[in-house]
């Protein structure tokens, strides 16, 4: 009698070293301005990953930049009338994160 030998081959997910930077992907949609975080690898790939901020100073500078980009998208959408039923008024006190 012969026994079939089973070899368990489990592939281990080896972490891939990727160089690049966190990015915001900002798009104007009919229902508003959509913001996603991503990662732009040095080889040009865009990966869907959370943004990681190593310091508070870096985080706040990125948030300031994102704010400018979002304002630009709303301004462009207002000119193109691309948003339907979305308020294009400026920020209110309720829009501030504290």
C-alpha cells in the first residue's frame, strides 16, 4: 500500500518594499467633491492605501494643501455647473475639525 504524501505549500506574503509618497486623489462628481487617499510609488503606480503622516507638522501641511485643492475643485465645478444640488457656499463653522 502506498501513501500519497501531501505537501502543504502555503505562500507567505512577503512585504514588498515600495518607495513613494502618500497622495490625495480628488475628483469632482455630480454629487460633490470626492477625496480618497492613495500612495504614488516611484515607479508611477497609484495604490489605494491610507495616508500616513509621520509628524503633526507634515499632517497639517498636507491638510492645508488638500483644502486648497478641494476649494479649486468646487470653484471649477461652479464654473462648469458640474454639481447638481450641492451647495457651493464657502465653509461654515461646522466644517472645521477641532
